[in-house]
C-alpha cells in the first residue's frame, strides 16, 4: 500500500507530521480528518511523478471532478469547525489540494477575501466548479451564521447525488457495451459475410428472398453512399448536440425521457429525491421559500420540472402555500404533495421533506435494480432478432438452392 507524507494541525492547534499508509490521496486525507487532524500537506513518500508542461496546462483548463469537490467541502467544513480564519483556511487548502484547477481557484478566492469580498461572491465567480446550489448554500450559511452546519449538509447532497449517478451509470454500462458489439457484429455481417453468399445465390439463378434483398440494399447503400450516411450521422449528432443545449431542446429531451417505459420512472424518482433533499436543506438553513424554488429550478437538472417551478412561483407569490401549487403541477407525485401538505400543517416541513427524500432514495435504488434486470431480456431479444434476420438472409436462399438441386 502506498505511503503518504503529511503535515497537519491537530485538535489543540499544534503542527504534526508523519507518514500514513492509504490506497489513495483522498483516502489519506479522509483518514487524517477522521483522526481529528486538519491536513495541510499530503504527498506520496517518494514524490509525485513530474508533470509535463502540456499535462499541467490541460489540468488547469479541466473541470474539478466530483470526488475532488467532495474532499474540498469536507476539509472546508472541518477547518471551519476548528475556527481557522478564512484566509488561512483557503491558503491551507490551496497548498494541500492535488488539483491544479482547484489550486488556481483557491488562490484567487483567497485574494478576493483579503480585498474584502464576501465568501458567497468569491465562490460565485466560478460557476463551472461551484453550482448555483453550492453558492446559495454558502450565502445562506453566511447570513445565518451557521456555515459549518450548512457545509455539512452540502457535503451530504454532493455525496448522495454522486452515488446516485454512479449507480445509474453502472446500470447502463453493460447495455451500452452490448449495443456497441451488436453494431460491430451487424456491420461485419453486412459488409463481409452476406455479399459472398449473395454472389453464389445470384449465379444459381434462384429468386432472392426479401431478407436477403434488404441486406443487399443496405450493403449497396453503405458501399456506394457511405459518405452520405456518415455525413448525415455527423450532422444529426451536431444538430442534436446544439439543439439539446437550447431551453426548448432540453425541455423536449427531458419530457421524452420521462415518458420512456422503465427509464422514465427512474428520471422522475431521481428528480423527486433531488428536489426533496435540496429543499429540506434550504428550509433548515433559513432560505426563503420563493428563493428556494428559484434555486431548485436551476439545480433540479430537469427542464420539464424546472418549468413547473416557474408556475409554482406565480402561485406562491399569491400566498397559496406550497402544497396546493404542487398538486396542480406536473410530475410531482401524490406522495410528495401529500407529505408536504402534512409538513406545512404541522410546521415540520423540513422533516417531511427528509422523509420524502429517504423514500425516493429507496425507490430509486429499486428502480435501478429493475432496470438492470430488464436490460438482460431486452438485449437478448434484440440480439436474437438480429441473428435471426441474418440467418434468414443466408439460409432461405440456401434452402431454395437445395430444392433446385433435388
């Protein structure tokens, strides 16, 4: 197991150093934090491999990934609890982070704080790294004086969503691999196998069956007009990429995905879980309901549901409460609206929202499992259909040739 040299500040404020064994840099940092230490420098015992100039430039212009953001948020929270001054805190995090991108951002933020900027404004300058939710939570923590508690809740949100996305990606990884190999098999059979048999069939003088004719038409198109095929494919991909970046394109895409069997419920449950967990934290952090809805609209990651928030806001401004506007909105399930109504009446809205979040976390886990189980039979049927089609394309004319010989 790799060994890491570290320097840290212990619970009583003294500087400590030593060597720790860990599987990765992140694991080493987490182990030190668990011991009650604040890491100021952690590096491999024999030093890190020298980076090339191009690699450094590439990393500076790359994004801060989610594990790096989670680690940064945990360390930020730990040092806030220890009472480290903000400028010193940012400088320590700048020195010990392994991400050159984050190191550059923290150096700039530290300078902004020295010049009198608020923490919220310092974070807000980097929207590609710190989302609107992240910045809004920072602002709520500054305003309420409970920034360490807010950072703890923020860590939970980021970790929770990272876990959900990882589960969904893991569920879709096997189907995507199978689809790629199906496409390769289709291409090889259509390009190299079928044409050789067709030459034999044509010389024999038999009538070519429909499946074989379809294969030959596809083959002829690919040989003579392949540039049109690939041109249309590239243009379609570019158009969809551009279109899905527009508001209307994202709306059409999200509405379509939520209507797809098996996959649609997964997206809805994921959105409900995200809505409830973020709304609960915003409420317990003292963020106003209208502002919470604006934040949720930008962080729900679903354009179709975001448009519903705009309609909900109009009714909230009329003083109708939260539950009633949600009942008239699309995509919000009866469980969500009924539990929010109970939370409003009892004065325990944030607790009810936590219950909703926990419920949909379980539902989402079950939906991901169901998707994984359903993909096997679906792909098997698809594979059988493709193999069967090519088998008919070859064996039907061979059967006719056999009868002719007889």
